[in-house]
């Protein structure tokens, strides 16, 4: 396993933090409802998820059990499903030839109970002899995981992975997981070994899914040598997500290995019926043990002479080809999953599924094909993975963080489609449904927080991690970008909604924007309540002005980045006009006489830092405006060559003139030569001294010269895309050198850096803010460490340091991200806080165990830092 792998002692995880502040489910065991507000509790013991993008997935966790789960669709679009399958496990039987003692039989799983349902992994069936905590090691560097075990005479280990192949849709979307069980005999006697894989005929979701008409069968393919047990369901009463669905446990025996099986055993029992023959001889009877069709098993036996080794190759595949959104059939959309397009499913020119084109019941076909090309897939995964995992230009902590943060791509309610089957959801007005206008569009969607609290794909947040998609998985990015561009095109005012909700199909009924503001409403600059009121009004009050004024810019730069990486000219011929329309929309918010857009003078969120109020012009949105102008200036000549009517010489002149004026105004407004720092805002919004409110918590209006960690977000993107600098890099260098020590100052009780707070006050001290409302929700934000923001800010500092020849700045800035990566992934060999594979949006700078929104997508911005240090090798061309 590589040195960058996340390594833990097998089965050793604490109960998780449980402080007086936060969700008290951890203390009482009773759900409090806070999971829907601030996200779920952190979960010690998570591992890497297995399965293809959009195919449904599960964690193979630190305890050797299968869970939690997220098979996507309505049932798991708010939270992952914290369940494990007690029938699912690997088992080893070991017997040395000539030995007088009984064979060693162990189930490679460890029980882990917790009073909090969100943290409770449970265990496997009671008749099975489980391992004890500490009986091995668990390691992960996505998409690979490894386990080793200490309880056998033989050397037993396992590699588990799914074929996530950068730049390729087919294998990246496949519902399959490989388990390569490696066996070696270091002793002086021959050893007989058996490996058994048991699995239930499980439903895709514990609620909301009907899956009846269970069956099982044994399948074998002489040409490939693959054999397996298929567990299926076929009933007219099944819900769409269970329709003609199957699991297959399969193996590809090597020479000298023998495969045996059981097609059915009693999954609702204690497990003794399947354990009995396996424990006795290691060989299964090649028949059903009962008629329940509730669980199956495949065993592979081998005799190893002294000094010999072998690998037993298993695959778990599943075919749940349909996914649906909408609890009621009267408002429901049914889609085919992306992988089905490579197994026969066809779509029309408007990307609707062609009825009866998919053959269904393809689980064994998937297992057979994928096991047959196992070695090729391994090589193709390693071709993009090793240049990251083994590249010494990247610090070990960065390799660990970057690869493991890719987990959310397959797990956070991952949706990737191959055609719309049907819908009874009212489509959005203004044109065809999103994704239907350009043939070959395959929509992609994930939610922000897999553990709860943010059940939407939010453009402002998701854009932090755009670069790993653009570089490695461009077709995933293309599905999203096309939908956003089409939305702008069809919107009468060019508005860009902040959220794409799963209730919309997703993408079908996307009519709302900025929460309470209708999508087609005219833009509103906004105003606070009239005097003598001293507050800032109701959150998302339309009169307070348009919220999330960063979103138009993020569509613009993502579309440009994808064009630049792939050379796909349709992103210009189709996308230029919507991009220009989005720019026109944001220009509405420029006050008279200004070349920069202002933020809402109200309680409404100005941008992705949604509870940090901005007074007047803010550095974040103003700098993004410079980026959008620069991109449109760069793209206009290309668009004109492609015949885009909007790309006129007059438009070029207008944009270039505005860009020059805006850049000059930006430096004049934000650079403070007295402090040697860039300001957060200019305090021209007329709201100084007022207070905002969210759920009973008061939000201050900060003074202009507080220090914002993410001051150079847009400059970072400009550097990534090879665009001219947006700001004065020498000013930015001075800013970092005057603030880095303060950002690095906070430590935890053990003296370890906790990471930089998102905001420093004017005296360069962090804010200590424990806001608690009566219901228990805390919204500190300015007193938090945000991992995703830290990675992005560090990437910006690296670009600025290298752009100015200041390598000392680069080295010091990297310590910010090292601190947060270590808080997430390095806890001395044990999983205690539970942040690994569930990275939170933020934690308190004063208490790292208190976090918000676990398994949050913003942390994929770590890939911006990878690219800043050594450009990510793209896979799109």
C-alpha cells in the first residue's frame, strides 16, 4: 500500500465526540432533528465507498461490514442510510496439513455498536466467529482500500476497489466492486484455505422501496471462467427502483482454485446454516439450503504449499437500473442509470430512454465482463491514480486528502443518468426540460452533505471542487454545465439559481431560485427595513435583494474551464450567449457610478459564505466579477469565429473597457496601504451597526478591515486557467505575509494546529463565537475553520507566491492545509473524531470536535491545491 494511504487499526474506533453543544443524539440515542439542520454527527469508522458513479454505493468500512449505503433516489437524497447488512461478509477457513487442532474459521468483521443511530454499525450474524478490534489494519487511498489480518498462520490480506477510470464513462459508472483476497503460506507445511463471500438479496433502500418476487440462481461462463450466485427480484408490485433488480456474488478461480456455492440460505436466521458446511470442510454443497432466496454464498478453496501465494478474485455486482425521485407517483421522475447505456439502453435525441431497449437482469453479465477485464481495469485506474498517489512533488498529507476526498463523487446521493424513463413532475417553464436540448447530455448530480442538512446540489459550494471533474472526469462536469447554461438561456432575466433540488427530478422542475425568489422575477438590488429598525430583515426576504450573487460567475468559469480542457467548441457556440446573459444579469447590481457589483444590503446571503454579511462591495463577489469579464473578453473572438451573433466587436470593446475600469476600482476600493492588507468590504451598503438573524442567532455586520481567508478565490481560478492576473500580485503577496502567522496561530488542546479560521478581526485575532439558538443549532461561520476554504485559499497563496517568486510564502501557506488535512485524516492510527470520509463543512476554531455538515462537498477544493503544485494530468483528450 502506498505511503499516502489512510491507515487505521482494524475495528478500533471511538464512540465519537459528544460535547454539550450540538446534536445530543450522541448522548441520549434519541434523534433530535438536528440532522436536517446542521447535518449528521461525525461517524468514526467510515471507509471508502464502492460502486460506480451514479450506480449506487456503500462503504466497506473499518469493521469489515457493508455500510452506510446510498443508492440515490428520493429515499437517500437527504441523508445516507446508516445501515449495514448482517449477512454480508468475507470468511476465512484455514487448516494446516497434518495439524491436530481444529481449523481456524473467522469472519472478517468486527461488531461496533453506538447509542447514536447515526453512528451505529452493528455487526454480522451471531453464529459467526468475528474478529476482535485490533486484529488487523485497514487502509484506504481512493478508489483502493486494503485490509490485512493477524489471526492466521497464513498471510491474509485484501484489496477492494471499483474501476473508477478517469476520462471514461463506461467503467466509471459500473455497479461493481472487486475484492482481491491475497493468500500466502510462510510456514513449512502446506495449508488448505477457503474464502467465502456471503451476501443477502437486499433491497436498495430500507424504506420507500418494494422488492418482492425474490429468486436466486447459479450462473457460470465457460469462456471467461467466471461463476457466481445471482440474487434477484421480479414482481409487478415492485417500485421502479426495485424493478427487475439483481445482485451477483461472483469469482474467477485461478488454476488450482475450486469454486463452490449455495444459491439460498436463511438470511433471517443466525447464520449457522451457511457456516456449518464452510466450517466443516471449506466447501459448499452447490445447491440451495432453503427456499427463501434471501441470501447466497460463493466459496473458493485452494491448497498452498510452503512459500506459495495466490489471489482469489471476487466481484460483487448489482443491477438496479432505475432510480426515481418523488415520493408520490403523481409527482415522480424515473431515470435509467448511466451504466445501462453500456448494456443496451438507448436514448432519443432529447435524451429520453427508448422503451424496452434495456434487457434488465444484467448483474451476472456485469460481473462476468468486469472480472474478465480485471487486470486491464486495474492498469487503467492506476494510470491516473499513481501520478497522484506516488508523486513526491505532493506532500503525503495532500495525496491522502486529495484522493480520499473523491469519495463523495460516488456516495453523496450520486446521480448520473442515461435517459428519462417517465415523469409526472411539472417541467420548468421556458423551454425543454434541462438536459433535453443537446443530444448525448447525461445529467450528473450530488448533494452537498451526505450525512444530512444540505440536501441539494448548490452551485456556489460545488464549484470549489470543479477542477477534479474538469481534469479527470470531464463528462460528469459536462452534464452539469450544459444544464446550467440551458437554464440561463431559458430564464427571462438570465438568473442562475443557487440550488438544484432533488425534488425537481433533479433538473426537471427547476423553477425556484435563491430560496423564496421566483426564477423569473426581475432582479432586486435590495434594501434593509426602514428606520427606526436596526435589523436586516427576514432571511431570504425578496425585498432584501437577490442572494448568492456569486453563482453566475461560477457557471461562467466552469464552462470556460471545460472548454479550455476539452476543446469542445459547443461550449462556446452554445454557451457564450448564456454566459453573456449571466454577466448582464449580475451587472444590474452595480451601484450608480461603480464598475463593481454590490452585495445585498440585508440579511440575504451575498455568496457561498451565506451567513457572513457584506456591507457594500465585497472582495469575494467583486473579484469574481473581474474573472467573468476576463473570461468573456477572452472568449469573444472565438465565439465570433464560430458565428455566435452576440459576439460582436461592440461587445468586445464594452467588456474590455469595463474590465479595465473594474480592475482599477477594485485595487482602489480594497487595497489598504496603511495595513498592508486587502479589505473584506468597503462599508458602502449603509448597514453598519445593524444585525442579521438566522434561527434566533444574531449575525454582525463586520467592519471593512477584517481579514477574509478566501480573499483571492477568483485570482486562484484565473491562475489555474492561465488567464491574466486580476489583481496586483505584489499587494496579494504582502497581504499573505502580513496575515499568515495569525491564520496559523490557533491550536487545539494538544498543541496541534486546528487550521485557519475563515475570518480574523482587525487585530488579527480569530472570532470566538459559540452561537446557540434555543433549538440547539449553532451558526458561527466567522469563528469556524472551513477545510474546503482552507484548501482553496492555500492554492491561491501558492499561485501568488510562485507568481512573485516568494517560495517562503508557498511553504508557509501549505501549513494551513496540512493542519486541516491532519485534523481529518491523521489521528494516531485510530478513528476518533470521525471526519475521514465524512469531512465536515467546518469545525469550531475553539473546539475541533464540534462540526457542521458532515461529508460536505466543499473539501474537494483540495484538488485546486494539487493543481497549483503540479498541474493535474487531464484525461479529457
